[in-house]
């Protein structure tokens, strides 16, 4: 009986924590997708998602880039460097990365 109660309590806790993470992901997605981005990267990271901060904003944008032939099957975080430029229109499905050293423009879609 005790095991059943512990199992149910653990399942309930897992569902609650999962709900909190999903809410945070949805908020991050809305902020990123609704924002127009144009600037240089001053902070870059990845923690299951791509994280980017630009020189002209206090917001850290979080998103999941898709690997495709556009970007030679790389993620945004694997290709981008500090000082590179990004450009994305509000509600667009593509972010453009311009490499500072070569001027190469690489497209990334996201989900």
C-alpha cells in the first residue's frame, strides 16, 4: 500500500514539474518567435536549446534550431560565434546568421 502511495505521489510530482517546464518552453518560444532580431551576438550557449543574447537587447533568446541542408546539418550553437550577426523578422520561421570572418550567411529554421 505504501509503495502505491509513493508511486502515485512521484507520478503526480513528475507531471507537475513537466507542466512547469512546458510552460517555460512555451514562453521562451513565444518571446523568440514574436521578436524581430537584428544585432551582433554577445553571448552564446546551449542547454538543450540554442541560447543567444544580442548587443542591442537585454533578452536571452532560447530556441531549437533544425538541422538541414541549409546549414550543413549543424545546429545554430555549433556554427555561431561571438561577434557574428543575426537577422530575423518578427514571426518569421528563419533566422539568418552572418559569419563575422567570412561574411557567409547561413539560414536556420526552428521549431
